[in-house]
C-alpha cells in the first residue's frame, strides 16, 4: 500500500482525496498553485507544497512540477483528482518512471482508452452498442460531408479529446455542418491541443446514463450501478441522480453488466465510468469512458457505501478487489446538486470573490463535498464548481423532499451561485416526473425556471 | 562609572563629551550602520569614550546615551526599509546556491543567486534588485516550493546619513541636557 500521497488537484476534490487518505491512515501532501495557498485543502493538510503560479499550464498541468513536488516532499504516490493531468498517459508514465504510484489506471490503460474513437471501436468489439457515427476521425470537410450524408442528419460534431461540451455542436444541415467544423476545430485545439473531430448521429430525447465500474489489476471487476446525469445545461452536468428514473430494472441490470463485462474484457483497470445515451425506448449506446474519479461519484457512494476514492488508492497500490458483484448492494436514491459560482441571471457567467458567509445544510442523508469556508476568496482562474450537495433518501420522492430542505438551508453569501436555480429545479414538474431528457434545461430556459420560484428565493 | 537612575545623563570617562560625540557621529556610526546592513546581525552595540551605542536592524539606528546605566532607548517602531528585494524560487525542486550568494556580498539586479533543479531541468534564481545580500534562507540541497523566499537583498546605502545624524542628535548629551 502506498504511504504518502501527493494531491495534485484543487477545490472540493482535493479535500475529498485528503479525507480518503486520512481515513486510510495515509499521509497526504496538498500541492496548490499560488492562487490556492489559502484553499481549504491546504488549510486542512498537515503539509502543502506550492507547485507554480495561478496559471494552470504552469502548475496543475505541469507534469514536471507535480512530479518534482511529489519527490521533494517524500511522497510515494500521486492522486490526480479529475481534470488537469488525471487522464494523461504521459504523466502516468512519467510518474511511474520516478518510482511513484499513479492513483488511477496505468499509463498503458490510459493510452488504450485515450482516443474516444479508438475506445468506441475497442468496446464495440466487446459487445457494447454504439451510436451510429463517422468511420474514425474526420479527415477534411469533404470527408465530413460524405460521412454525414451516410449517417443522416441531425448530427453531433464531437472532439476526440477532452469533454465538457467544448468543440461540440449539433448540426441539422450540410451547410450548418460546414460552418460549425471550423469553429469546433479551433475550440478543440484551444481547449485540448488536439483538433480531431468525429460525427455522431444526434439522438432526439436522450438521457445521459453512466455506469460506475471498479476493476483491479488482475481482471476482477464490479459495477456499482448507474447514475443519471440528464439534467444538463449546454452539455454541462448540473444535477445527477441514481438510480436513473428513466430505465426499468431489467435494462438497469443489463446495462451495468454489459458495461463492466466490456471494461474488464478490454483490459480496463482501476475506477472508471462508462457513459451511455439512452433513448426513449430504453435502448442504450456507449459514448465514452472516463478513466478517473468523477465529480458525481458521491451519488454512487451514498447508494453503495463504497468509498470510491479509497478503492482507487487500494487498487492502484496493487491490491486485489477482494469482493464480487454479490457484495455490492445499492440502497435508496441519491441526488447531487453541483453548486457553482455563477450568476444565473447573468447568463451563468462564472463568478469570483470573497464568500462572506457559508452555512452548510445538515440532517439525515445530507452530505456536502466542498472547499468552501466563510471568508474564502474564490479565485478567478479555475472552474466555477464550489462544491456538491448530495442528498440520500430511501426513495426518489423522499430524496427530493430532503433536497428542498437542504437547498433552503444552504447559504453561500458574498458571491452569486446557482443555488436559486437548484431550488427551482426541485420544484419543476418535469424534473419531478422523472420523464425528461438532456435538453430539458436548454429548451425551457433558465429564466422560466427562476420565474417559477417564490420571489424571495429567486433573488 | 556611576549609575544614573534617570538613564538620561551620560557618564563619560573623558572631560569633554563633545569630543567623543564627533568621532561617534562622523566615523563610528556610519561604519556600524554599513556593517549592520551588510551582515546578518540584528543588533550591534559598541562602547567608546564612555558612550554606548546600540544599533538595531530594520533601518532604525538608535544611539543611546545611557552608558553606564545599561538602559538603551530603542527607537519607536522602525521605519520600513525601501526597495528590499526578496529572491524567490521559480519552481518546486532542490535548491543549489551560486557562489556569490554570501551574506554581505554586493549583487546587481538579475545576477544569478542559485538554481532550482526540477527533475534535472535547472531553473535560475536571480537577484530581483541590486544591493547587498543580507539574508540567505535556503541551504544547498534543500527542497523548495514555488515562490519560496530564498534570499533577501537590501539596497545599497539608502541615504543613511540623514538617519544617522538624527539618531546621533537624539542621543547626544546636548539633546538630553
């Protein structure tokens, strides 16, 4: 087992990993950028080591700085969190070359699953159904147009690298396709340093359902059920829940088993998530794998009681899984609300500044994962996630009832947040019905949600 | 030497205290101040001609007249020294000082003060300002983080004449009398 872990990330996930390390009796060193010296993880940690300036490219994304920090602070492992270097096979390789344990899949596994197109091909070979799409990457506009004609419109243009909606566009006509290709290429190049794109058939009214898998280095794996992440705004997840209200129990089991079977067969290792689109008829299509811990992992932890971050560390240390699918029991319903520093009335513009007051909610089934504290100065350099409120209940209705209470209690003052928006979502009839797709928020519009709120809440 | 309970009157060994005073203000004090600025010492004390002079760091030079009494009238809160430069680590790694990084040495702005080794790639540490190296805060082979203070550079003789005159006058027997 590793003994001393460098936490090469920031925000709420740095706090989450720090807690996992401590609960396992491991030492942890937090590696902040200069802008995060006063962050919660640093204040909580026994030790921290600053790796660079605020600019991510010279701190959280600097392979040499992160590994150097691990070495000079006497660590034997690096936890990359999510984003930043978490799925970078070159970083994983360099970590290993310095006799450090990378907490995640090995460099070979990351490389095998690095390309989305390559992963789709690989997992299709292991029985996962795919969304009809282009044959490999688009070589040029002409290739794009001919592939589009073959698949049929509407289509989604997607970048091979990265995620989070950057470089992605839905197009309905050849003309739209041609116009969007240029924009998507430059967005993808700017965001991921790679402008390769591919096409996928746009499926109307789909839901985003993903399966959590845990696989050891010896070919044993389990799934920990699915999460439904259909509440999105411009392809960004905002609310996640489990189990998915959209699929029946037969499909649920079939999907999860197909996912873990394919992942194990394809040689996947450590903790990972297989993302699917599910259409109105309950048909599922594989879209991509996330070879890292995900923001929404606590939803699954609430149902299973499994500490997924601890599992990452344990398996990366070379321990066998040690339990089978029968040991994984999922109970109740959990919902996660992503609390973002955003001005919901100002087109969700990211906010920065001092949090004058933070008061977390409490009660049965309530969990906050956050780096907030009263007086914390949210730096403007990074993403707007301030934390997550996760609410568990024995069933969906009780989880929603508890969510309403918790969202009322949760106070973040001093900067604008999307908490009012969440308060509106848990009152929305479509959300409550459970029958909605990933286009719910964008079709209805944020203003419509907010106007439905009692006036003092919408403020 | 006799005790003076007030601590204000000097008890010089020689007849004319002003003789010692001239030497003190014109030769001894400036030399002491320069030495204090260049060195690592926080405080200096010297006895001469029945005077005891104590100088404290941070740009406040206090001459005191309580020769025999042992009391020393340290100045009020010392004024900030101007344009003090701190050389910081450009990266996280192991530090190795340059040969010129010695307390008391004069450096020019951008002079190399050392290097930080980041996985075998060396990054230079350079002097942020010209002046005298007054503090060295990291040793050879020490692990340093990004932004860590490695050395302090004090400016070269920033008009200390005014300061020392003032200090001498304040502490002179004439002023005290």
